[in-house]
C-alpha cells in the first residue's frame, strides 16, 4: 500500500506551531543560558548544547516564516 505522508521542517519553530513568531522568541528568552535537556532540546537550534544567543538570532532571522 502506498500513500503520501505530509512532513514539514521549520527552523526556529521551537514550540511546534508551524510559524516562527513571538512565542518562540519568548520561550528561548526564558531558557537562554540553560544547558539542553529533554524539556528544552527544541530551543537549541544550532545544536551547541546550550540555549544561547545564536539560537535567539535564528528566531529573529526566521520570524514570520511558516509552513502549512
């Protein structure tokens, strides 16, 4: 059996709502400076092991981007 499976990936959409917006930025600001854990792993956009300035910058760069 064959079928289509929809799949989307959106850089900097840390809360998974399919748009990079203010709540993503607020989440990163709340976790900034924290090491990555099971609870905040999506916040580490650049995979450095810590939620830091480059992660926040990625949200600013991608703000307004969305996927259907």
